[in-house]
C-alpha cells in the first residue's frame, strides 16, 4: 500500500512506547548520489555475510537453471537443496534477513518427482523444476499455513490452492515456501512499518540491513534479491510489488487487474489487487507471467482478460524494442532533492541512446487528487473481501470483527508497535452498495484510467517512465514508515493498469527502480521496453548484506 495515501489522512494517531529503542539508522556517506557501483559498496559498512558471494546459484536466471537441468549438470532436487541451504544460512542466521517465514516440508519430494518426470521425457515447460517462493497471503493446499502475517490466522491451512498456485504447480514449479510480508498487506495501521508482521517479525533490506525492504511484498522482494529462490511472487494493491522490487534491486511486474486470478489470495481490494512476479531479470518475469495467466470462474475480473494474455511473453523481449518509441516521463520527477533524480536523468539518456523519444508529461497532477477516493474504496472493499475470504477459509477467525477482537485481546503480541486503526475504520463502513463507496470508486478508478489513457493517447506514447520510489528509508518500529520522495505506484494501481519496474542504479548503495507504465493488457510491449532498457543499462547488482543489524 502506498504510504502517501495514509499520510494524507487527518486521523493519524501516535504510539506511546517508553521502553523500546532501536539502533540509529546508518548514515550514508557524504557523496554524490549519482555515483553507483563499486564506489558505493566501498562506502557502506562491512559485509555481514562474506560467504554469501560464494553461492553456487548466485544470480542464475530461470533459463540458466533450466539449461543446467537439461544438460544433466544439476537436478531440481539439487537446486532446491541449495536454495534451502542458503535460506538456512542467511534467513535466521548471519545477516538474519528474516524474509522467509517457512520452507515447504514437501519441497524436496516435489523436486524429486519433477526430476523423475524429466527422466521420463516429460518437460512441462520453462518452469519445470524451478523453486519459487510465495508471499504468505497466497493459499497453498498443503502443510504450509497462509496467515497474511497475522497472529489471528496463525496455523491456518487453506483447503484449496490459489488459482495461480494451481497454475504454478501445473507448470512444474516447486513451491519452495512462504515469505514474510507487511501484516495484512500493510493495511492495518497508518503508523505501520513495512516488512513487519506479528507472525514473522521484521524483514530487512538485503543491501543495507537497517533499511526498509518496503512493503507489503517485503519478504518476496528481499528473498528473490538475496538469491533465496529462483523467483518469487508478490501481491500489490498500490505499490506492494513495485516498491519492494525497487528497494531490493529487482524487476517487479504488477499486471493488469484480471490477467492473474486473485482467487485464493487474502484480499484488500477487488478493483486493485493483483499478484505478480518479482525476479532478478525481465526475462525471468516474462517466463513467469504467461503460465499463471488465465480465466478463472472464481474471479470475475479474469473474464475481461480472455484472449488478451500472451502464451509466451518472452517473444516481446527484443534489445531494440525502444527504437522509434515515444515515452512520457513524469515531469515532477525531473527535479528535486531526492537521490533518485540523477539516476532518472541518467536513465533517460540511456533510453534516448536506444532510439526512444522522451516527452515530459504530468500524470501525477491528474491522479494525486484521487488519493482520498482511492483510500475510501480500499476501506470499503477490504471489509467485504476479508469477510468473504474468512467465511469459507476454515480459519479460527470468521470475520474482520473477529480479527479486530483477537488483536485487542492479544495486544502485547499482535500489536507491540502499532495499532489497527485501518481495520477498525473499515469495519465501521457499510457494504458495496453504499453511495459513498460507489462515488469514490467512480472517482478513483475511472479518474485514473481517464488520466493515463488521455496522456498516453494525446502524446502518442508507448509508455510512461518515472522513478518507482526513493531509496529505502530507515526501519523505524517506533514511528513507522517515513514518507517523502518521488514514487509512481498510484496511477497504475488505481487504474488497474500494468506497471513494470527495472533497476536503474543505486544511491548510497541502495537500489532505485525505473517504472514503465502502460495501457491495459499491454504487458508484452511494456516488458519489451523494460527489457531493452535493462540490456542497455545492466544496473542489477547482487546485495552484499551490509550492516549494521537491527535485531
């Protein structure tokens, strides 16, 4: 969830904490934020995990892993064992990244079965035998709980796989485990800390450990970046894929709402929610996107996507995809004190060098006034969606009111740092026939679509680029996430349109992403633009787990 929406609200209340204190966040070196690469790494604190760079699968792509299995150099079981070993060494030990809540006890057996299929000549596709981590708001009908990070759902095991998990298994992927997240996908408190949940505690940023991994797909982002898996899946309502992807130096894809089914995913919003891939390369994201798309009777939004999904999104990936294209750049991101601005200016030069024409546009001037309406929509839809999910989930709590009561009765464990005022505000609202909800939905959803469609059409643009978000701020469990700095998640989120973020460099050793936003169902062309930029810039750099620690 985009924190700026919460920070606009006038009802924010403070926390009273008398005994808790945190180590001060590390101060960046006094140097030019446009500098990237080895100089940044040298200015950061010493590595907390020197053995991390020796990992045999470090930065290997899905295609490279598949090639090793095809040639008999490795097996799915062997690859899965290596990832499990890395999780064991770095998740709760060493830098204690705390990105993975649990690993699948059946993972090695699943991998072995897929190896047997390979021996028999049955290859399901490019995901065959590939270990994938899932955000812990995605149902799996196995021994892994689905909790949304909430103690109220601790131990809850889903009766049925989420639709995208069914598709993932059918494609031959190994469900490796579940990742930590911002509790209730960062829709619990106006003072929440991204990457913290009462089930999993605080996830850290793998680049500098006292910096936020961003939310709510914090664990998926940190885990994929740290090479805990071949790829991960996150979910987004507004910023929860692209923001942690940006802060963890990843490619993140928020698809058009309806491309991937939301059935079996603990919801916030019926109009904005979607799952999407979080990977180290654009090619890997494209490999994941197609197999998990498809119509699902359990999710009416997928009906609009019938006939619009590509079977193979890698066909759009061409190094010269930027040649002759017109791209809009968000004008408000071109100036300011943010360390990300010089990175954007440098990225624009790369885009121009690859043949793109850059046009200044002002999207946020049109969409920022819609923020209150968006927030109202989410409050209404959260109550409706959570109550529908819990009614049939078989969980210990049956309604949102039950969750609120559980948290109140278990305040010491469930709410040690921040409260649940968003849950309480949602519970007080009416149903989705309420005139106030319908008016807010029309304003935010239709307004954002009109804004993006208008800018794209008027300027004859293939897409819009912008700073995904500022470099990661300090983790602060007392005051919650700090606001400020550029960000571009809301326009595509409110419209339900696709958004791809790609690494565009680092400021003070912290990654920053470049956003590509396009029209509905244009994931393929958008991935093509992102791929051409990625290949020309090569800004992804593996994290080094720089200290200091926060716990």
